[in-house]
C-alpha cells in the first residue's frame, strides 16, 4: 500500500518516562508512543495488509525511527503483533511545503473540486511533487516482486503509478483509488502538467473512483488532452503506451457495524457532559454539521440557510440549536485561513443577530471529537446537514446513518456529494447555493413526522450497511484480482 498518511505514528517522548496507553514501548529512560490507525481507510486497510504480510509506504517523520526502524527506515507493525512492514518516507520541510501544501493541495485539490480560481501554481511545486512521487516509486520498486499487488491511494500520487510500472516486474499489478472528484475537461485544462498527470495515472492497471460521473469525466479528459490514447467507453478501458488501464466506479462506504455499535454503547451521561461542555439545552431540536474546515464543504452556505430558517421561524428561537464541529486543516494555505475567518465571523454575526442571554442558535467548535463522542452526537442529532458544494464521496453522511440506531434522524444531503448518488432519494436533497430551497429543506427536516423519519432512515440504513467499508474493500480486491488474472492470461507473468 502506498499512501500519504501513515497507519501508525511513533512519537518519541523523552519527557514522560512512564506515559501509559495502548502500544506504548518503553526504551530505557524514554518511551515511544504508538498511535493506532483511526481514520476510516487507514483502519480498514490495516487488517488487509496484516493478512498479506505486505509493506505500507507512507510519509512519516523519521524522528522516532532511530530506536525502532532498521537501516532502511522499515518498522514492523502493529506494535503488539508485528505482521507487516511500515516504510516511512521522511520528507524535508521544503518537500512537504511543495508536494503536500503545494501541488497536492494548492493545485490538484481545488482543481478537482472545480475551484479553478483557487489554484495556485507556485514555481517548484510540481518539480517537488515529481521528486516525492519518484521517492515513493523507488521504495515500491525495492519491495515489489513478481505477482505483487501495489495499491496506491489518492491524489498525492498522480505520477507514481507510471514510475512504478516502469520499474517493477510486468506481472506486478498496480492499482490506485482516487478519493476526490475528477474534474470536467473545462476545469482540467487549467491543470499545470495535466498531460503528465494523465500519463502517470495510466501507469495503473486499475484506477478507481467513487462514482460513474468521475469515471466519465476522466475518460473525457483522456480523449481531449492525451493524443494517442485509445478510450473504450463500453469496457471503460484506456490503452496507452502499450498498457491498458481499466477505470471503475466503486463508492467507498464506512465501517457501519462499528458506528452502529459505538452509538448503542454511548451512555447518557457521556452525552450530557458533551452538551454541558457546549452549553446546549438537552430539550432542543439539534441540528449537526461535522466537517474538516475546508472551502469545499459548504459551511458558509449552511450558515446562510440556518439564518434564513431563523428569519422565517421566530417561534423556533430558543428551541433549535445547530452544533457545527469544524476541524482546521491545511492551515498553512491562505485560502484555508480566509475560509476559516469567514466561517467564524458568520457564526458570530448570526449569533449576535438572533442569540439571547441563554441561547445561541449556532454552537461552533473546532475540537476534534473522539469516535465515541461523534457516535453519541450522531445518534442524538435530529437532523444532520451535509452540504458540500462538491465532495468526492463524503463519509460523514454515511457515519450519521450508521449511528442513527433509533431510526429517527433526518439526513439533509447536498447533490454535490458522491454520497448523494446512493443516498439522495431517501435523504432531503439540497443545492447548497440555493438559500431559500436549502432553508425549506431544513424546515421539512425539523417538522417531519416520526413515521416518515423512520421510513426514510430504514432505507438509508439498508443502503449504508449494504455498501459498507467491507463491501468496498471486497469490491476493490475483486477488481484487482480480475485485472491481475487478465494480465497473467495475456502473458504478463
Ligand atoms: P474528507 O474530505 O476528509 O475525505 P469525509 O469523507 O467527510 O471528508 O471524511 C471526514 C472524516 O473525518 C470522517 O470520518 C469524520 O468522522 C472525520 N471528522 C470530521 N470532522 C471531525 C471532527 N470534528 N471530529 C472528529 N472527526 C471528524 C476525502 C474526500 C471525501 C471522501 C473521503 C474518503 O474528500 O469525499 O469521502 O476522502 O474517500
């Protein structure tokens, strides 16, 4: 597996000699603390790599490695049951600034989400992106053998697949999943080095997106911008440079049974203390938003719709509270700082306009919540608002459904999310830019009859459980096995 984020983080801690916690390793007078994987994909892939006894290559700070890694920077993980190799690629500050905060998140992220105006093409960023992709590809070449399967994650590695393809045995299968949207040709034409990115991605044997429309747009871009590529729309394959890439849509799900179980296990006093912490009245109708603080997530549009709701319904003042958790991310980038300032000032303005001495309509926090806290909130929230302008999939919407064990919550979901393709017809659909329409759907959610809530939520739960993370993994591996078998049959082995 190749990913930007690492599955385990070792923290070298000289100050606390006896700090406790799972996975702690004492080394003389200091300790190494190991953080276990928590994110959906990382936690989902970890057991797969354990079972395959493979290698996971990821960006990681080498600071703790002196005590735990071998000479090649390889570490055996998980700490309590060493079964696979984690190889960290230690990157300089300049490399991180250019590859991660530069080309990945100042160019590819805004471009793929259609925010062409936010693309910042700084000199050297693409060169660093190439250099880092090369370093990862070199690391793969050291570990890959005939018949290996290499599974690359996401937009940080748009060039690596071709580099890998050129340095591993022909029978090695290279696959990638692109977790964010693929842009229209009109947006993609603004991509610096766009042709190199297409060529890079066509080094894969298999390339996965969440939904059909990203697959179609990718094929559109290849047809438009890559002369010499042969696109087969029916088979969804591209032949280029003597290799064939199959492009598939497999929507990613969440670990639904775990979210369900966490929600059922939440104690009422845990929830009470959370409400006390944020000074929320337990009797109120609760709306919830859970996002990274990112301009693609439609938070200002959500706030505008809540403001409209409050204008239209004075009777709900004091009775309705919207809890928005927004985790700051990529704060080194100006567009993220400006966006954070906008969100915070809008919350303040709306609260000043409608708030009273003992009620704030919007409770805003930038706290990162634990899985248990999140599950408790999901279960309690009367409505969940997921309003990105554009989002590859959106896991929050699915987590909410999986944790709605009482079946009485309402999901308000933007048509700009990949999740909408699967859940849209049973959620309340919104166009986040239509303030009045959005506010009307919030009203419909608040006033929806209990039977209708139950009916919709039951269907949503079936969909989320049927297409959960385990299903997604199995589907990915079925495809990988299929292209792997095709290669062997065609003489790749
Ligand atoms: P993201 O843009 O990060 O993912 P999303 O899919 O919603 O968006 O996942 C966010 C994750 O962070 C969720 O698991 C959520 O629980 C967690 N999270 C967010 N705010 C939190 C908070 N305050 N406290 C605790 N946890 C919080 C990218 C793409 C998506 C795609 C995923 C997976 O942008 O479109 O769905 O990858 O492919």
